[in-house]
């Protein structure tokens, strides 16, 4: 028997909920150190204890408190985001030099922003390092589809078998992480060109912003690098309705090929576990919004909706234009 929609959502949103079992949740947190920055009272991420034990901590800018289970980046009282970014970069450079963590062998040369309460930009760090600190990251996911006399069909890419993360799995038509200062829609335009060869004018003319999904993922071996690292994420979601003559094509080494799937073919691939975990969530969200999955045909409808829009434990940022 294939995986249910709720099982697929649970595979993506794997971190426990306090309200489900407060005692278990409290005990579970003992497996982590809270990551903080001096001058900010918020917890920014959860670091696995084994990661904390292996890290190369520079004594002058880090405080590791085993009793309170906190790791704090120590900065001067009037430190700027650039100051914090430099200290983090120096630390990561030393860790990479010592080749302590496998996940850092997949260095991306992409910078992800870290925010404090009220959306204050605190600093940025290398993308591949974010799971080590368990910090929140942002991305975009889009489903391109065709709707004609043959019905609704979805453009589904298969990831390259040589890709460092989730090789060979099925994906959303367009997806990618948001770098520092990059607005969601501009990220979508960039990723659509890079991954699917979709021209900017086509994307701008046919895209509808349809909300977001959020979840607290726990990485497994398919993610590359160490397992059980934490990866909380917010993904801004878009639908792109294409005409039959617009065909997504690979434009880099990340995608092997695009295929036009019927709804039933997509459902079967989901049930077979062929999709990357967060991509499965985005497709279930698509099916709900398009009336394919409803309260009448999905017994776990309410729980699925709630878990796809998790209120995360860490500060979040507004990406609205000033």
C-alpha cells in the first residue's frame, strides 16, 4: 500500500510538536543546543549535540554553555550584520579546513540570511552550513501546469542522479533557496530560467502567488552529509499555468528531464515516495487549492492543512517591499 498524504506531510514536518506531548517535547530538546547571538534574546536554531561537540569553537567569539545547552555567537554591543557575518565566516573557514563535517563538502557559495525578532537582519551564512545550526531558511516552489481538453497535467522534473542532494528523485517544476536580499518573486524568476529555461516574460505573465508552506524537516541520508540535522523552512508557493507550446527544458546539471504528468500519475508517484519530501507537500497543497484533494475525499484533511503551515519556533522575516 502506498503512502498517504498525511504520511508524506509527516515525512517533511518531522520535528515534534509541544502541544502533542509536552513531556516528550521537553525531553527531546535535550538532544540539542539552542543557537543564539549576543544582544538578541531569541533562539535562532537548534544544533544537534553531536555537532556542538565536534565544532571548532573560537574562544573569543563563541560561548558554549553545556549546562544551559546554548551556543552563543559573542559580538561587541554595537556589532553590525557585517561583523557577525565575518565572525561566522571565519569560524566556518576553520571548520572546513579541518574537514569536520561532511555536509560542508557540498559548499554552495550562496549566502542565507538569519533574522531576529521583528524581522531584524542579523547576519548571513553559507547555505550548506545552515543545517548545522538548525536555522530557518526561505525558498520558492512553483508548479507549472497545462489545462486543456486532455485535463490538468503537471510538469514534473527528475533530479540529476549526480546531484548532491536527493539524487534521482522527482521535484517541483521550479524550486530554489532565497539568498540574502533576494525577494521571493525575483528568486522565482531566476530559478525558472536556471532550472527550466522559462523566459522572464512568460513567468511574469503567467505566475500566480498562492501562499506558502512551512515545516520543520529532519534531514536523512538523501539530503547529503550528516543525518538528523534540523532544517526548518518557509517556502513561498506559486502556480504557473503554461500554454501547450511552452515546454520547460533543463538549463543546468540539476535536472535530468521534465515530464508532463497527469493528476493520477502524480498521485501514484507521490504514493510511491518518488518525490523529494518538501516537493510532495507543495503538490498536496496544489491539489487542495485546485479542489482535487478535499475534505470529502481526504480523511486527514484538517491535520494536513495545519501541518503544512507550521508556526515555527524561530523569528521570521517579512519580505514585503519597503
